[in-house]
């Protein structure tokens, strides 16, 4: 197949909110600096649903969504040195070129090399898509497009992992789990004994809990409007649960009262700007830090009284938990293999690619964390 167009199945989002359609797509060979990957397993993340909904200002249609996956390199384009056919890989929507201003800054995991192209659904070299259906181009998504049996990614957007790792599990290390762990370890840098509040107990929020527990947090307060979340949340380290619906007072006041003035760290893992405000305002005066992890829709804005910041609270955000993707995803895979981090526990459902619309429906059910699709 090397150098040839591959025809395979992919779930195409033709229009916002319209059911995805399993189509035969043509996947062009990788050009210079590109890698064609056979995707074996792809999970669904809330961000896929967000872009599909039409609320993502970068959402382009028709496109192939998906960004939490694992697979095997099928072929590589000219000049690709770090991976070769048959390598086991995880596509990384957050690239790492190690050469750009961002990568060299030592201050961020964001990479500037391919972001402009991935933001408009094309490949960097010729600003074209590698996906088409009978000649009609289909846009890429987040530089990954993993809801396809084959995809093409930039070489700076693929992490080579230990081939021993089960791909049906470690696909989760492409987004949600690292995001939560890294929000705690890299962005907030939670210390031993800290009091932590987590808003939203989906996969990302639970991974925050897991990270906070590993960092020795003394109290981990989980906040969710769905009380069913608490039983599972306990297994990930949440020590107390609050349902805002059980309280008349604003949730930030409830938390401040419970914690002698506020928490040391809070994390918003929902994408709701009202909750983002509560998450900041439940932080302790003088030092409390709130990390925004959730993705809010186009047009949404955050607000608070500047006095909240004047009096020492800090507002931060995180993308992919601050992890340098190509360097650290293999490290996370190794940690999973050594049983130092959970992954299996976040997988509540296993389906196949043709069942993808059912998988999106499941995401709205309280019992669902991650659905993994066998491609
Ligand atoms: P999810 O839907 O599984 O979890 C969200 C949780 O929030 C659910 O348990 C839901 O019951 C709860 N919730 C909803 N409204 C609430 C409210 N008003 N108050 C309290 N709880 C509420 O989603 P997920 O896959 O865990 O992703 C969470 C968010 O993180 C999404 O916005 C996603 O787009 C974003 N995300 C960001 C990054 C990043 O790099 N920054 C990475 C992955 C995901
Ligand atoms: N196009 C979206 C961007 C949404 C967003 O912030 N994405 C996160 C990853 S979410 C993964 O589930 C991210 O990494 N952002 C940094 C970046 O470079 O995109 C919008 O809302 O505009
Ligand atoms: Zn995601």
C-alpha cells in the first residue's frame, strides 16, 4: 500500500449535529514530513461532540473527527526519521516539533509548527487534505482525524510507544487521562496536603482526582450535578462530593464554608463559563489557583471581579495537561504498563466504528466515561 491511495472506512461529519455517516474514503499517501497510520482503536472525547455540535469556531465540515486513538504506522513520507512502518503510535493533537519558539521556550507544551494548518483542517506542506470521497476533499480535525481506519498526521504529531502496550487501552492516553493528570502535575503543581476541588466528574475530572491523590492532596472535593458520579469518583480518589442542586447558596460559598476560606486548587472540567467563575471564587484568598480545563463554546466569555485576582487568586488554563506530547506520551504509556496510572478503569463501553452514533449517544449518559471503538 506504500505510496498508494488507500480506500477505507471512516465516520464523516457532513454537517453539524447530523448523524455521522460511515463512508468509503480515499486516504492519500503521506507527503514529506507526514505519517500514515492505521488506526486500530479510537475513543470519543467530549471535545469531538463539541465540534460536531457546530459550536467550535474552528469546526469545519465535512470533516473526520476523533483525536484519542492508537494505531500502527503504515507508511511514512520523505524525511520522516523518528517513526517507521509497523511502529505502534498514539496521534497527538498537541504537536511537539522541538524547534519552534514555543517548544524551545521551556514554558509551554504548545507547539507552533503545524497549528495554523491543523486549525483549518489541512496538512502544512500544501494546505490540502489527504482525505477525499470521489475527489471531494474532507477536512482533517485537530491534526488527527482518528475516526478513520487510516489517517495522515504530521510527523511532529505522533508519539512512538512501547509495542507491548495494549492499543485498545492506551488509546485513552491521546487526550482525556493525560489532560487531567497533567493539569494537576504540570499546570497547578499540587503539593502534598492540598485541598482540591474538581468541577465535573467525567474522564477528565476523574483523572484530575487520580493525579491529586498521587500528589498527596488531603481533601479532594468532587462537584457534579449528577449524583450517580460519586460512587465511581471514590475509586479515583474523590473524598467528598457536592451536588450544587442540593444547595441554595452559590456553590463557591458552600465550598469556602467547608474549607476554612477556600481550596488551594480548583479545576473546571466541564466547559461551562458560570462554573469557571465558581471554580475561581472557591479558591483561598492569597494563593488559591484555579485551572480551566473545560472547553467553552464560541462566544462564551469568563468573568469575575478583578478583586478576586488582586487578592491573590490565580486563574490558569491547560491544554493536554501541559504534557509535551511526543516526549511524554511514551512515558505515560510506560507508567500505565507499570500500573502507576489507571487507564482501563475509564473505559465503560466498547463498540465498533459502525456504531459510532450510538457511542456519541452513550456519552450523554451518566454511567459513561470513555467509549472505545474497535475500528
Ligand atoms: P464529560 O462530559 O465526560 O464530563 C463532564 C462532567 O461535568 C459530567 O460528569 C457532567 O455531569 C458534569 N457537569 C455538567 N454540567 C455541570 C455543572 N453545571 N456543574 C457540575 N457538573 C456538571 O466530559 P470530559 O470528556 O471529561 O471533558 C470535560 C471537558 O474537558 C470538556 O469540555 C472537554 O471538551 C474538555 N477537554 C479539555 C482538554 C484540554 O486539553 N484542555 C482535553 C480534554 C477535554
Ligand atoms: N477549536 C477549539 C479549541 C478547543 C481547545 O481548547 N482544545 C484543547 C484540546 S481539547 C481536547 O479534548 C487544546 O488543546 N487547545 C489548544 C489548541 O492549540 O487548540 C475552540 O474552541 O476554538
Ligand atoms: Zn479530547
